[in-house]
C-alpha cells in the first residue's frame, strides 16, 4: 500500500530551490505521480514551470521513510506558481485538476495527508481578512470530494524575507496571511501550521532556497507525525537532513540512476554495460 500525499498551493509548494545547492534525495520507495502512474521520485517533482526545482516534498517524504522503512510513500504534485486563493476556488481548473489527480492516486494508494503552501499572492489586508473563510470552503469541499474528512492538512507560513526583495512592496502584509494561516489551523480540526522562522530565500526574496525547502519539508513532517502546530524551528531538523543525505543507495537505485545517466548521454555504452554488469554481480 502506498501512502500518498496531495501537494497543492503555489510556487513555494511546487519548489523553486536550485538543485545544485543541496544533495539529491533518491529512494526507490518514494514515488511521484506522473500521467496517473507511480514513478520513483526525482526533482523537480512538481513541474509547473521551467523554473521548477527543489521543493519541500522530497525531504518530507524522506523524513516519513525514516519512521516507515518498510513502506512506500507517494507524492501527488498539483501546485501551480503565482496562483491566488481565488485561483484555487471550488470548480476552478486548479481545484478540479487536484481532485482528478487525487482520485487517480486513490486507485492505487491511500491518501494520508494534504500539503499546502500558498499566500504570497494574497498579501493584502483585504484578502487576508477573507482568507480563512475562502480556504475553509476549498478544504472542506476537497475533503468531501475525496472522502478524506480526517487526514491531516499541513499548512506552512510565509517567509520573513518577503518584504526585502525587489518585489518587497507587494508583501508588506505577509504577516496578516501568516496570522490567517495560524488562525485556520487553530480553528479547524486535523489541520496543523508550520513556521517558516529562520528560513532564507533565493536572490528574488520570494522563493525559499533549496536548503530552506529541505528544512521546511522536515518541519512539515514533524507537524504531520506529532499532529501538532510547529511554531518554532525543530531542534533536530539538521540532524534529520544529515541522516537522509547519508543513506546508502540500494542496488535497484544504483541501477536506475545509471540507466538515467546513460539515457541522457552522460555515459558511453561500453561504460554503461561494464558498470551495469558490476552492479548485477553484487
């Protein structure tokens, strides 16, 4: 049984971290949905734009695997960059796509949680005031459509760096969105808020950088595991990342990675066959 998680929201859920800045996460028991089928996860998981990169879901899944070493986890990527809460309204294209993808996943998995990160496009006092009401309609309908009334919904705060970038004038009200997200978590069952305290951004000061995405994924998992709001950084998040990075690849993973390198032209045929033979003899 695959335990699957729906990824929804805007670009910081999709991920814009630069892959060159962090070690890769690769695990044959972490899957992602592509064309309705499960593939071994590789980043970018949520390919909504050509700029897609490292997001929080990979380290969330890898953290889950530390506690569930004999089970499989699946990620259902449906986030879309630059989208507002209104863009996610019930019966809109994004909402309907998420329902469709989730129902496909339910044929071969059990949805165990929902991961949400959104709010940058709603950073105004007027929109923040209506955030809880609008988000409630979206999440309640989503749960009803998928028949998952009690699975945990994990929602993350916006970064404190937002007002400092070249587009900082648009994010002066980001704290109001964070307050709305915290209020939502406090007033809705099976929902938990995760802080973005101490996290840093790419040079645009809009998107979490790759390391911060890795840390945020660990925090999302801790909130999911403990079923509690995480209002401060987790004391063990760096050690958890080190454990994830130091994991040895299985024989199957080594072969899959080798096949990828050959398929994209990074290895000559003779070298591919030689290495493949060595791996198969292990």
